[in-house]
C-alpha cells in the first residue's frame, strides 16, 4: 500500500458522496487509501481490493509468527529434525 498523502487522501463525507466514482478511481490508480471524515473525524477508509487482500494476508502471517513465538517461549516447539522427519513421512504416504 502506498503511503497516505494527507492533502489528497482525506475527504469529507459530503465530498465523497458527490464524487464516489472519482474516489474509487483515485484509490485504484494510486493504491493509496482514502480516509473519509464526518464532522472532522475519520469514520471510514476506502481501500483498493487488492491492497486490502494483501494487508489481510500480512496480518494472518504476522499472527501465525506471533503464535509460533509464543509456543516457543512456552516450550511447545518441535525440534527441527523431528519436524523434518514428520514432514518426510507425510510426503512418502
């Protein structure tokens, strides 16, 4: 995802309502999100679908890494050689 440009990417809801197609094109072309405000406060974010999916995949990966680190800290890890043998047994079946 591209870095947010505050002067271009934060829009009031009233402006968003009248130019939805333009904002969707902007998000698609720039790969930057558009922050939608109401009464001066952020209320929503418009993202490109591909950028959203990529962000979700990264979050899932980071979550998996954190779970793994927690398991290792709690002594729940598996030795490399044991993991390797387990995988090789599964492949051979």
